[in-house]
């Protein structure tokens, strides 16, 4: 079977699964494709595609342009960039893997601490020979606001409480009783924006949550507050966020996700002093890569034996 491993930006897939015994002809792609047509040009001959999360979109056009394709495996059990209906219509199986959700919750706190204690500036200044150039902010007694109180939001809430923070949360489906069980106060969206010293987003991207936070929303936040996004870039309107940061209506933003990934080299966010940016590292851990790549290999082996594991529908 001809197999393509896509999106292996760091060229490390080979270290996290036993590919040698897969009895497959495997080709690894380390660079992102430039367009749909570029994607098709490179992958149209393959029978199996192994995707790392949502890096390469599997659109209807891409799927229908791959006549030999039989199976798509993705890291994680959810991938919005795969057209599942198109795959089904073309008799292509789609399966996923388990992944650890704690890794993103942990990284959220790296962004929060980075902003609160000016770690970007202080680290850069240390290498320039300077010493103590900023004054940080303590977290104890501050208000941590969460947009979303699912698995990741709950972990972030627990850490916030350990720091002595007051934790509030909002989402369209959040019930007051469910929040109360977790020691969190359920509030309205306006209250979340107005009260949060740190607003952290932990929602699934959907038509309902796309552009959920626009200029008029973020304008309600305190001038001393920070907004954190480790979920999906389009949940915040990126152009509006840039405007908010330019006008210094909030103190800063900590981002691990963006509208376009990898983030273009000349993107405006890269040049903003009040933005703390990471290259979508939320799930990028040894533990997660081992889990995802080894289960992709397992999915592939089972498919070649006539069965399917962890199918997405």
C-alpha cells in the first residue's frame, strides 16, 4: 500500500511508530502544501493518508481527485478539515486516534504566566544584557474567565483555583449547576468579558463559534486584561484582535492558534509587542506524538487486515 504521512513539519514521525514492519511504501511530507491544487499534485497517487491534526485540509475537491485513496487517518478523534461526507460518498474510510487533552491545558498556563510576568520581554532582554526591565502581575485574587468549561476548560479552572484565582465561565450551553459542581461561577458573555482579568478560550470551532469574539466584544474587557487562545484561531476575529492590540484596549494576547497555519512570516501579529505567540504547540508533546502516530500505524495495519479501528463518522 502506498502511504503518505503529511504535515510532519519536524520530520519526527519515524521515531514515534514502527513503520518498518508496516509492509507499506511510505513517503513523508515535511512542508505544508501551498494550495488545493498543490496538495492534489503531491498526494493523488496514494492509497492511504496519515494526517497530523488539521494541518492539511481534506476538502471534497482533494478527496475526489485522489482515485486510489482508501483510508485517511488523523491525529485525534475530531478533524474539521476533513470532508467526511465526501469521504463516505467515495468509499474512503476515515479513522482517528486518542490524544491527551491535558497538554493544551498545560500550555495555556505557559501563555498566561508568560503574559503576566512579561516573560517574552524579559527573556529577550536577558540575551541583550539587561536586567529586570518590567514589572509583572500576580495571579492570586484575579479573575480567570473561561469561554468553555469542557475537559480542557475544567483543567485550566482547577489550576486557576490552585493559584487562588476566582474562576468564572460562560458558553452557550453551560448550565449553572454544572459549573457549580466544578467550583466555577457561570456568568453571561458580557459579564465574562467585563470581569475577566484573564480570558481563556476553550471552545470547539463551529459555525456558531467562528468570530465569536469580535472588536465590540473585546472592547468590553479591562485595559489591564489578557486574552488567551489555545483552541482554534477563527474563534477570535483576527483582524479585530489586531486592532484591539494596536489601540491597547487590552494589555495583551497569548496565542497558540491562528486563522492561517503556519502563521505567515510577514503576519502583523509577529511584530506586536503585546502579543505572546507560540506555533500551535498545544498538542505537540512526546506523549501525544507517540500516542497518535503509533495508533495511526495500528489503524493502518487493521485496515490492511480487513477491519477498521476508531472510525470517524
